[in-house]
C-alpha cells in the first residue's frame, strides 16, 4: 500500500469515527463500563427532572442538564457537537423537517390529544405569565426570547441531545435501544411539564415522542428539534397574542 493510500485510509477511519460519535445507529459497540456509566447518567438525569418538577427539591433541570449534557459529550464522545449540532448537509431540508415535525405536533395536540384528555382531566395549565401575552407586544417578545433560548435550545440539548443518547447507550446504541430511549425520554419530558397537570403531561409526552422521532429519522440532527420546538412555541405565542387561543 502506498503512502497516499495509507493516508486516505486513516482519513476515512477518522471521518467514520466522528460520524459514529454524532449520529444514531452507529456501527461500533460500547463496553459494559460505558453502558453502566450511561445508565448512571440517565438515572441522575431522571432524578433531576423528577426532583425539580414533581418535588421542587432542586433548581430547574434545564440549565443543569444542558451543562451536564455538553460536558458529557465533550468528555465521553470527544466533542460537545456530539449532541447533534453538526452542520447540516442542507439547511433547507432541515427547516422543512422542522416545520413538518412542528405541524404534526400542533395537529395531533388539537385533533387527538386534547379531545381525548378532556374526557378525563381539566385542560392543561399554561405556564405562569402567559396570560399576559394577549395584546401586549413586549410580553410576547419576552416570551419569544424565552422560547428560543430556554425551551428550544435548553430543552432539546437536555432531553434529545443528552438523555436520549445516554438511554440508547444503555442498550448498546442498537436501533431497538434508540427507540426504547425515545419512549423513556418522552415520559421524562412529560414529567418535565408536571405543572401543566395530567393533560399537559400527556400532551408534552407526545411532543417529546415527535421531537425524538425527528432526531432519529434525521440521523441525529438536533437543529431540527431546536427549530421545531421553537416553531411550536412561537405558534403558541402568536395565537395568544392575537387572542386566538384560550
């Protein structure tokens, strides 16, 4: 083998290694120690989610999990971009995927989830302060800022970029492990909105399923989840501002 062929092979192996670290369904196996470490991280993350949202025993989980997730990706996967912040091949397709995911979430909520949960529980409780949005552009802008930072980036790094990846690690990153992780993290995401009541927990859980499915189907493109989450919540703010939503 010539020196040029050898260098090309090394570059190819490097690219493959980077891909394995940044997208779902990688071809490399994880050791038992790595899987146990991921189980520990998932357990701690779940404890943080429940500890804040259900028991109010610790501070808000989103900043904590965002930092832990980025640090974990840097130390264990080699780069914080491993959560899914690689540069998309096509931003146009990324935006279209995000719009499709957002539309599916909004339609399912309005046509299926809300009507079903209404038979059993009161409507979901809105976040504190959202009743001030109607007709007040300053309040609407403040909420949009919160939507695109805390919710879109913070929650997507925490739940899809971090907890979902560690849940899949426990099962060796097989396809079954990834989809099992989708269900586990959707439940945690629902409890991350515990203040909304039972109807809101289920609605948020369904949203978590859609966002996580988009993450997997796009091979770990977290930008789709961030944009979709932002679009969903922006739609809600617009509806409230113009008085089109109760």
